[in-house]
C-alpha cells in the first residue's frame, strides 16, 4: 500500500503554553520515532496547503470562524477552559483542516492508497459554533463534508477510537443519513456525551453508533467490539470512503484515560478497517490524529497504525 504522511511545520507553532497536554512535542515525538525506523522510507511525505474559509464553513458558523481569527491577535488566551490559542493558532488550524483536505484529494485521485494526517490542533470536540477540548475546527467533519461537496461521495463513515467521545463530530452529523459516525470511547468520561442510546435523530436515526467502553477495557475488548459491532455496521453501510479519528489516548500508559489498549490493538483495529475499505471504498482511508498525551506511547501507537496502513 502507498501511504501518505501529511505534515506541516506550522503545526508546531500552535502554542498552548507550558504544561498543556496538547503540545508541539507530541508531533516531534512521532517524527523522531518514524525517523529511527525504516517505516519513514515507506511513507509519501506531503506538506499540505491550508483550508479556505469556505472549507471551514462547511461545518462551522462564519461568525465563529471570524471570532477565532480575531482572538489570536491578542496572543495566548483560552477559547474555553481547555482550548488555548496563540498568535499562530488560526493559521495552524487552517493548515490542519487543509492537511485532511489535501489527503482526501491525494487518495481520491490515486496518488496514495491511504493517508495519515499528523496534524494539530485536533478537531473532534469542536462544535459548529464553539471550541472545545483542545479543538478549534473539526478536521474530520470538514473532511466528510468536503468529500461530499467536491467528490460527490454519498456515503462516508467516520470511525472514532479516541478515548474521549467526539461530541463535535456527532453533533455535525446527528440528523444525517449520509455520514455514519461510530465512536468507541471510555464512558463515563469527558466530555460526558456518547451514551449507547444516542443513535441519531430524524433521517440520521440509526446512523450514529456510540459504543461506550468501561474503564479497564483493552485490546481484547476493543477487537471483540470491532468484529461483532463495528464491522457489521460499516459493511452494511457500504461506505465509499473511510475516515478515522485516530486518537491514541486509550493507550494503557496515557495519563488522560483508564483504557488499556496497546500498540497491538491499534494495529489490529487499523487492519480490520482496511478489510472493509478493500470491499467497499477502493482501499480509501484517511486517518487524522486526535489525542494521545504520553509521548512514548503516542509515538509507538502511531508507528503501529502506520505499519498497518502500509502493509
């Protein structure tokens, strides 16, 4: 498989201040890990352009976009209790969304079979009119809408295995039958959403699948849920494109969760989704970095994820 690695140096300029868990050293740790192995030579390194305001507005209110653009002029400040921005954060967020858009174009046109977007700030908590949980713009939701608008894709699936429920992504598609959202997350846990019974509304009823995982769940529990619930749901939907909100904060060494996944679990979940992609989406997968806050386990987990994508 030809796998693209999407990365831009501006992601390091999103300054969240000292001691914030979502920091530039996360990406630096991943890069160091990849540079120490042969895997880096199997990846198609791609530096993306930035998303346009119109791209961001596929999901977010223009008044909110303008608010963020104006806010960065004031330097380091909080958009919400957890989400810090600095002078370069607006540009970094545009390049983060742009990275996912560029990955989609690359994969859709056959330049790569799949792609991993090593971006920050992350996105899946960002709501249409509100920053939340380290997230400014919802990269994966923008990607899904872009697929529909620019490439005519009718059925998109978003698999979110970040340890925290992607409330922003759920909200963006809750009444939409064209996007299947599936989330495996520690529950109860931040942000407090993601109950099993929350399965969509109106035309979107049945197209939102929350799979709450109790504290202590690890590789065996996740793979069992993947095989028994995720795969049948994905395959019945027959997606034309698969997107992954790839958070790695469910690792057993991560400080922000009580899930006990290992690198092997992330490898296996990726491999399982590749089988569905082979059947229904012409192998097309784009995964997007979300959480993961222990630098060593994050780097190891991303490496395992990329190994599966390139195999």
